């Protein structure tokens, strides 16, 4: 079928209307332009217009029949980008809230929400994956049935589905979605990782057919636009995807599901730095929809909300598919040689002989973590960032995992010329190589950002492992969350304590969650699962509590620490990062901003409701060639925090050499 052409614009025609455009740029307001078509042909569309000495694509956010400003200032738009509207009043309202909540322009908010294909009819680069083969609906146990009944018992509101791995949370989510669709409502189902999307979609397409739309970052812009249009037309009433899927323009929204709610990937790393959980709460409230959040390891904020009665909780304790929870063994690595302990190696061999599968997790890719000289102690660091370079043996390249800088590995120390140099630490690539050398006949796969660069490689590896074509899977975060492979009997965390020393108040929470989540991949639908936690700190409380799955004690201790220190959930934070290629400019701007807070400037913040921490150099002091300093603002509630920020920024701009990053409710402080 032929694509409908976008309306043509003729600058020679008499203007029929005026449009206000919001550009995806940090501009404080929109700009008015003239157009020679009816307003109805422009509402909800993108148009190209002159902006200064260049042309840019903006979003039509308002129309008028009479010129609202001085006609001498009006310029005509150049062309209409979209043949049909991409957004309506509800999307604009949500974008306005995102703009206000996260201190962005309206255009930046719309830019984060909408597909980025520039021109109508652009060809898709490949087809959508075929997800039509899936699992049948399972019979719910008493706990799952009670949870589903409780969720469906109210027309709106939030419920937290709290249950250990394998207790049937996904099945409850899908049956709640089925009931919502049967009642004429639409569903948005969020997952934190692309790796999980396939498993959820396979089950959903099996039950709901082509009413499912999929949105994630591996789709091309034109594929995303095609899915967006299906949703707009009502052809897809169930949307499955990662973070940005929360903005899907579904009609009659009835249910939002946030699977693995605790994951940091629901927080955007670029401006506007929205959190999909907060956006979901806003949408559910505004559109009177149900919201279900779920995890085996809730975020500390969500756990506290449930305990405080701010959110309903449904508890699952029994594995839906049967089987006991895996046994857990903590392995002290101080007396071990190599990356795999004797106990874990023996378990891997026994698992292979039994015809079962194993998973090894390590939260670090590459072959070796850093280069070190034994003579002078020098390390090879990225020339643009405050981090060590990682050696990727397959490509024989030193790579910075923050800015992408690459270099060839040296034969001698670049500082003293010594040949007594070597590589320390290890990543997934090295673990895979050691395993292949030790057991050459084994079928071993690897899942990390390097091994899944090629299109379809992620899905292919997961499919092979699911069919039993691989004996062992080594991976990073991709193997830690939500994946359900009944054949897995042994799971090993190669270095479980690597994140405990990070200078971030959420470090303990992340390590605890990761251990519990990875351990949950073992023994599903079976009673023979075993988990090995390799660590140099076997007595650390976080390691011990995670190994025993003592969530109540961990959360109680963590909440006590957070309350004493005044960190979330007992406060709201704003993180302001000052970035500049000139270190002195960065320091000066951050100190000037802090001075305004303390009363030395015109926009001093009255009262003591807000605290300022800093300025201080960021733990990652340099990234991509820019120096980084940060300030934290802390308040008891969001309105106080917003008032302080508005007062501090009013009438003040940083020097041209300094860029600001403002993050409301940050999930990491590195």
C-alpha cells in the first residue's frame, strides 16, 4: 500500500494558520511560524522550520488562526514531516509533566517520547523477530490466584507483586493483561533488558496474537515508527518493551506492568533523565489505570512504600513450576588460583555429566581489567576518562567502556620502558577462554555487549541455550535477570563482591539484588539447583544475607542506614554535574552555584528545608575528555527540592565552557 504523502507547503500561498513549535533542544520556550495549510493538517505532527541560521524539526504544540506575535518576526515553515499525527492531547500533557518534573524543555520531553524516524516511509532495516512460538497459559497456584484476584479487585491503584525468582510473577502479569484486554483496555508491559523482551513477547503473542506491539532499542527508527502507528490506530492494544515503551500512545489504558522494578535501566541516562517507574505512576493516576510492579528484590524505595502502606503488596513464596530453591555455597577465593574455584569446577563437571546446563555471571566484559607494570606500578588509563582501559583479546584492543576510546596494547611500559608488564583482573572473555581450554569439548556461549554486537546474535545465543545446544553460558547483566531456563542446575557468580566498594549509597543494594537475582536462575522447575558465590569477602553482611535470601534483615538494615544518613527513601535528591574541558572552570562554576545556595548570591534559598552536599569531584572525575564536579541537593519532599532548584537557577547561567547535567532522583552517583 502506498504511503500517504505529507502535506506540501508553498511559501507563496497566503498563511492559513500559525503554529507554535517545540524543538528537541534546551530552549526555554517555543517559537511561532506561519503555515499555508489548515491547522487540522498540522496538529500532532512534526514540521521542519528555520531556526536561526539552520533548519530543524520541531513538534507542533499549539495552533492559532490569528498571528499571536509581531508578524514581522514570523517565518514560514519549510515542510511537514509526518503524513499523519504522531501524538495527541494526552501525549502533550504527559510531555508537559515530564518537562516540569525533570527540568527539560517541552521539545526535549517530546523528543525522548516519540520515535526518531525523520521522514515518512523510510525503509525498515530488517524484519521484526518472529515471536509466534510461545508457552501456553499455566494454571495458577493458590498464592498466584489470590494475587491476581487482589489486583483485579480494584479498578485502579498500585500493587507490588513481591516474590522470589520462579514464583510465577510473569504468569500473574500476563493473566492480568489478558483480563484487561478482554475488558477492552490496553496494556503496557515494561521489562528492563532487551534480552527479556523476547521471552515475554513469545508468551504474549501466543495468547494475544498480533495485538502485541514491541518497542526496544534494537529496532530501527522506522520500525519503531511503524509500531507507534499501529498503536495509534488501535491495531495493537498490548505494548511490550523497555523504558521508552511507557510513552506508547495506547487508547483506553487499563494496565501498566513493570517487571523487575528494581532495575536501574528504567532510569534514562540522557536528558531528560526520566524514570519509567515515576512516569508509569503518573500515567496510571492520570488515566485511572492499574499499575503492577514486581521483583524478587524490590528497590529499597518500593519496599519502604509497601511497609508504610503507600502501596498494596501481594506476596508469592512458592515456585509455580515446582522445585525447591537452590542451595547456596559461599566460596572464599583467597586460597584459590584462576577464575574458577575447585568447588565450582567440580560442580560444572557434574552438571555436564548429568546432561544439565550451567550459567556463570561476571559483571565485567573484556579479557583483562587493566594493564599494570611490575617495575613502576603504572596503569594504562583512558586518555579521556578516569578509568583503566580494558583489554579485549579477541580484537587485540584496549577499550574504554565509557567513551569508546581504543588503542593497541603496548609491549613495554610506556612510563619506564620495563618489559615486566602484564594484565590483571579478568572479564567474561577471559573466563570463556579459560573454560574452553579446560573443557575443549564443551559447547560454551557468551552474552555481553561485545558478543551481541551483530544483529540477531543475542536472540540466537539465547535460543541455542534454551534448546540445550549449549552446555554453559558466560555473561554479564544479560544473564542475571528474568531468564527462565529449566535445564540450568548450576550457577556461579565469578566475582560477587566487585561492586561493594563503589562510592555510591546504593552499592550494597545493587550487589544484594544481583546475587539474589543470579542465584534464581538455578533449579527452576527442579530441585537440584546449586549456586556458588565466589568472593574475597565471605563474611561481608551483604554476601551472607544474599546467600541466605534473608531479604527482611537486609532491607531493615539498609533502611536504618539510609534514615540515619538522610538518603532516599527518607529524602529526595537532585544531582547537578558540572562538566568542562577546563578543570578550573568546572570547579569555579560549582563553587559559585554552591555560594548562591549559602546566601552569597541573589538567589539564596531561605530556610533549612534543603541541604547542599558538595561541591566535590565526581568519583569518575573525567569522562570523554571533560572534568566532572557534582553537587547534591537534598530535601524531605519534592516540592521543597523544586523550589530550591528554581530559585538557584533563576537569573544564573554557567560559563559557556561549562555544561550542566541535572538529575532528579538519581539512581547512581558515579
